[in-house]
C-alpha cells in the first residue's frame, strides 16, 4: 500500500479551547468483508489452550465466533496479549482519567480542508479532509470516516490522534462533523440526534461515490459510535463499509440516562447541556416561532441533556417523550443485525457508557462482532500504553491493527459477494 508523504507544515484549523464539553457524546471493485465468526473468551479457556495466542486476563474479550476467529484477531491485535496498565494515579479513578484526557491530552496539529455537504433536506454537515491528500494518495487508498461524540468535532484530541495514526499508515481520513458541531453550519431548524441516520447515509454515499476504488471504514466515539452501530444495523444488506469500530458506545440510552444523573456524573451532564445551549443559541433565529410541542426556552436554557432533548430533540424527530426517544435510539438493539466486521471497545468503569448496558449476549451470538472491555479507561480516556499520559489513547493502535487486518483481507479479494454469515469460505477469509 502506498504511504502518504510526511505531513506538511501544520497548524490548527481553528483555535481549540479545552473545555469539559469535549469529554463526551461522541464500489465497482468493493467487495463485502468477512464475518468475524459467540464465544466468551475467559482466562480459563486460554489456560486450556497454551499453544494458541492468548489475550491478557486483565481484558474481557467476547468474540462472536469460534476459537479460530479469536486466534486470528489476537495474532493481529498484539496489544491484547499485554496487560492493560493504566497510568499511575491518573488511570486509577474514572473521573480523573476522563477529565485529564480532555484537558491535558496533546492535540496534534493537522491542516484540514473543509467540504460542506448539502443534505437532501437542505441541511448541511461539514467534512474535514487532510489538506493535500487528494493529490498525494492514490484513489484506491483505504478511507476512514471518523464520527466524534456529542458536540464533538475535528478539533477534539481523541479524533486528531486517530486521524494522524491512520494517515501515517497511508489511509485517507475524513471527519464527519454533524450539524452544528465543529463549527459545521446549521441551515435548517434541525440539529442531529441518536435516532437520525439520514446524514450518515448521505455522507457514506457521498464518500463512496467520490472514491469508488477505495474500501471504506468508520470509527465512532460515544454518541457517534451509537449512530454508527445503528447505521450498520439498518443498512445491513446495503452497507458500503467494509468494517467499523465503536468506542465508548453508550449502547442502551435508557441505562446511560439513568446513570447520567448520579453523583459526579451531574458535572458531565451540566457541561454537555451548556455546550448544546451554546450551539443552539448561535442558530436560535432558525427556531423562532416554532409551534407545536417545541419548548424553545427550555432548550435554550437547558440545565441537563435531558432538558435539551425534551425541549427540542425528541420533538424534532417525532418522539412522544424523551424516554421514547432514548428507548428507540439505542444501538444495543442493532447489534444482532450487523453484517460487517465490527470491533467494540468499552471501559468497565466508563461513567457515561455503563458496562451493564453492553449487549454482551447479542455480541456473542453475532459472528461479525468482537468486544473488548478494559478494566479502566473512563470515558474517552484510556490513559495507558506507550502514549500515556499525554499522547494517543491506548485504543488507537488496537483500532488501527484491526482495520489493517480487515483491509489486508479485502485487498486480497478474500471476501465474497454472497451472504457472509453463511459461507465457510468467507469464515476462512477472516480467520486467516
């Protein structure tokens, strides 16, 4: 695969201020990818098979397939054979880790080129590409779409680190900034939500049409991960993507909402609500004279994310209540329908995406899914590994190894155009 040239002199696309709201919610030759081929890999199981690669017992791994699939993944994801070791003091407390990563993680400088994509309803989303890549990279270079968390965008440190790592491997990368996020323009009285997949579909179709020779992949964080997994489920038979990664996914929004109002989590809730209000107030004139069930004053002065969703979000997208919105927008219900390789990485102590909300049984039953749960990590933290404490999160090399493992298989033409879950040849393709 052709390597991208070194990054040109770099600078911030725009000034970035580290604030608490950056914490959270977050082709003709293209062939369908392989399924991962449900087994919960325990330390007892690995002890019984010393001749096979083993994951470290500090990690919980659930692979939706047999031993062969697990072993193939472990061979590709070498990080999993080593213990998960959080950075001293910072990684011992989930709130400290979450906040530290937001305020103090380094922010790579990358020169970006913005494309504003007009959607079918006359809305607009912003796609940020690495400047110059359209000239330097061959058209068949694998392409990675990044979906930040709620209120997040291309200026967030966790997004930038993933972008830089992927580009260093010769991948083309684009950040999908949702309506109002990352200074994306808002042109209609509608933002985005956990339930709305229209923009995601249009972005993927747009990117696929622009680079028809490239295999497409996506990585999402937090709310962006929830949207990504819901997209994979709903587009299961027509998905343009060859693989995907979900990070810090709240999965079950009802459970996540319950925990959001407990103890210190109220700090995150208020910070996010404040960020949502700031975005809303920039475009308040678009919502002037909105009738019906809209409660514009409540949305404009929301003290919690739930207030904002009650005043605006649930009404905009046709839900009878906030609970109805959360219940019907949870990606946990989509896992069983995913038909491309999907890696999910969660932290057991995530204060925003509770471990009890992870759909473990559905992941175990789906041969396309793999789950990794780290003992620590907080939310969008993972201050561990060679990059700790100020560099890239522990997850980045794992994510890139997984995506390159998939790309090697697709590039070799191992996948088939037939139903991947029912074809032994395709199973062999993933398991090597």
